C-alpha cells in the first residue's frame, strides 16, 4: 500500500485524482493540502481522509510516501523540489514547470534524491492514444500529420469545473504542452522545426487567448495545433491522426475513425480512464523502484520545445 498526499485536492484535477485513486487497491490517500483551511477540512471530512493541511510545510512533514501536485503551474517546480528533498515520490501535473530552467532543476533534484519524479502527461495514457501507439509500434500505422485543437471559453480565471482560480492558466505553458509531448511520444522524434503565432493580449488576464503552433520532425511528420480561450462551444482537446493506413480522431479517452465510427477500446488497458491509468503507473513505478513512463527526465523534451516557442514568440505571461 502506498500512502498518497494530494496538494490542490479541491481543484478540478485534484478531485479527478481522488476519484481515480479510489479505484487503485495499492494506493490510499491519507493527507490532502489546500490553502483554504475550511475548504480542505470540509473535503477531508466528505471523503473520509485522515488528515487535511492548509500549510504546505505541514503537508510535506506528514507520513505520506508520495505526493500528487495539482497546484498552480507557477508552483510546480518549487513544490516538487521541496517534496523530493523531503524524500517524497513526486507527481506534478502538466506542465512540470513554466520554464526550461526550472524543469532542468527538477530533473537534477530527482537524480540526486533517487525518488520517483513524474509529470502528468496523461495523453500518453488515454486509451485512445494508447491504441494509436500500439498500432505504430506494431508497424501498422505511420503518422503523416497530427492536428490538434484545444478549445475553451475562458476569459476569466476559471477551472475545468467552472470554479474561480487565483492564478492564470496559459495556452503554451499548459495546454500546448500536452500535444507537444504527445506528438514526440507518438512519432519518437524531436521536432526539427517549430513555429508559433499568438493573438493579442487580453486586457485583464495579460495573456494571449489565441495561439497557433506548428512542428516538423526530421522524417517530415507534421503537427499543427490551434488553441483558443475564445471558443464559445464544446471545450477540450481534439486530435486528428492522419496516417498511411487510416485517419483517427481522438478526444480524451474516446477514439473514432476518420468517418466518425467509434472504435472499441475495451481491451486496451485495465481502465478507460486516462487519469486512473497515469496514477497506476505512478504507483507501480514506486513499488517497482523504476523510472515511470512520463518521468521528469522524459518531460524535458517538451519543455525544450516550449522554451523555444516562448523565445520565438515573446510569449505573454500574466
């Protein structure tokens, strides 16, 4: 049994991890953290969790073996480094940091401490993308182009559940990170060419609400990603894989062919929930003393690409 602590537990993704870990027999959430004392204690009472902390140092001092950070992006590096130095196996939600320098520091501390360090690149684990990866690995499918659309209607600081945030989300240093990592994971290549374009800054949020990113690998596979916080319609990320033997459309844990016929994914993994599957990998890596799929070290490639895009575009940050 691995005792887990979740930081940012009452946020949208903190609650998704709580739900996912309920389905994993080898994991138990024993401590949760959130800066609002009343909210975190109320959640602990509601979920039957033994300990609630509103101070991060108290959280790290608890007897958990591993922590999941579902906290603001800007805190991932600082909190991950503190957690690893406290001897805790550490899972940081995507992105692992909001600069390449901070990500490199995280990877260095992971090597120094020897604990498991993992970043939440959940697209690697969604059954839809696993199905594609299995076909690629079997030599049955070759990507020619991947198109991604990440659309939200987010002109204020709200999370996926519509709750108010105290921090500002970012199209590049969060949402694009998922697709950049996935494209490299599926193709097995680092992009040789990248470009980015961004729209004007929002007067209140201070960030661009529209962005376009393009990538090309050495073997000339292409990826085009469109991102917007201005989209008034269904939200989320949609992927279109165009390959030599077919076309596939992926949306989180669901997959269709190019004519929108649903593909049965029931035999791909032990669950159809990508967050549960990534949490299972974190637990297994701890138990087996090995590097996880989507380790901090593996996450550096996406960070390098995003840093290149930021330097190229002069990305606007809040």
